[in-house]
C-alpha cells in the first residue's frame, strides 16, 4: 500500500462548535447532534459546546454523544490548536470576527450554519436555512436553501407514521410558537381562535422556552370546549402526528411541519423572522406577516381557507413534501464530507 492510499484511508477530524442563540432557540444544537451522529460513523468527530444548561447537554447525551464544554473562546482556541481539525462546523450564535480569526489558523476549512454575524465572511461556506427572499447581496461564500435543515430522528419517525391528512372531527388546530414567543403570539392567536363559532379542537403547545404566564391562557381555555394546553419540552413535535393545521412562528418550526406534511399558517415573532422566505406560499404555507400586527380577520380567514377547501390543504402538503426535506441529512452529510476532504469548489456550487 503506497503513502497516498494510506493517507486517503485515514479518518478526517471534524469539530463542531455550538452555542445557543436566544432568537434561534435550541434547534441549532439539535442540528449539530444530528449531523455529528451521522458523521461519526465514518470520521472522527468532536463537539465543543458553550453552555451551563443541563437541558442543552441532554440534547447530546440523548444521542449518546458527550460534548466538550468550554467557557470562553481562549479556552476553545487551545482545544482547536491541539486538535488541528480538517473541518470546523459552527452553529448557533452568530460569530464575531475576532473569534473566527482565533480559530482559522488551526483548521483547514470552516463551515458555518445560519451565521448572520460579522465572522461569517471568514468562513469557507455559510449554509443558510433562514434565507431571505432577495439574494442580490448574498455573500459569495453562502449556500442557501431548504436543504440546510437537518431532520432529527423524531421528526423522521413522525413523518413515517403520519398516515393521512383527512380532517379530524372536529378539526384539530395546534398553536405552537417556539423559540421564546417574545410577543406572546400564543395568547393573541388563541384569543382570535376562540372567536371562531365553529366546532374545533385547539391545543396550545407550551415548551420550556415560553416566557409568559400560563394563567391567562388557562382562563381562556376554560371558556371553550375541546381546547387545552399541552406542556412539553418538545410540544410541537409531540402534537404533529395528530394536527390538522399548525399555526407557528416563522423560523425553524415550519421546516419541522413541512418535513411531516401538515397544512401550516405562520406568523413572524420579530423582524428577523419576517425576512425568512421559506414559510411562504410557494412552499405551501399561509404567511400572515408580523405576528404582533396580526388581525383577527386574517388568521380566521387563513384557518377557514384550509378547513373549507380540501384542494387547498392537499396543495399545501404536496408543496411541502416536494421539497423532500426528509432527505436533507444525506445532502448535508455529503456536503460536509466534501469540505472535510477538500473536494469543494464554491464557484461551481
């Protein structure tokens, strides 16, 4: 066996660096855990996690992964200098120039996910799932598209088990604003839905990031039959198997819905989400714009459009499933391996 053959047979060293960002929620940690688990079958993988939260660490331990915890970037730089990885993958919090400059000398290739910080310009590639409609000013090192969403095993299992999109009796609407719900769109949406004088089952999903009092919701729930609050750290995922319509925010949640195939109405929690162009009509969604300006008539009309028109529901689900989000992991794995083995060419991409 010659030296070139030996070199090719060696495993590549891939380091993931992740820190939760409040506006992006915990999904970037799930994406890292999903991709790392897939890649460690073939390569040598490390995960560096900046956190003191047991819940965030648990995301990785659930996948039988033990992350290396770090407190600051000086500590992280020492780890990376000793490791000299072939590929660094960063996800979560937007990066700063000085942090990326600290790591770049000790790594062949840097790939970032959904990085809107100044440090993104120094990455070899920035892979964007939260892409905007206008792409004229997109940096040359950017790849953007629905394929940038990694699908967890849980979402995959739900997609495989969901048998039908026939409406329940009464129809079941799930309200799920993930990632903090800073403007309490959960309360606003539920209030508007209670004014619909038709038989409905409504479940309000409350996860661990919901920052508001649940008491006001509970008072409203008492005034309406078949309406309940469901508390779970993965509330939306738990309800996807039985939802006829999902009403959610406009960040990563629509990807979860589209992977399964459920008619979906989205409302942006803030201006950042408002710019995300994935949860729009061309992908099967009804998008209501900025949630805090959402009118009662708009959300009621959107709900009725799905309830009254079977063809509209079918079209929505068809557009979602045509994206083949459920196959994204293989696409992302191949892409990251291309970068690790230096097979990439950003010009051709």
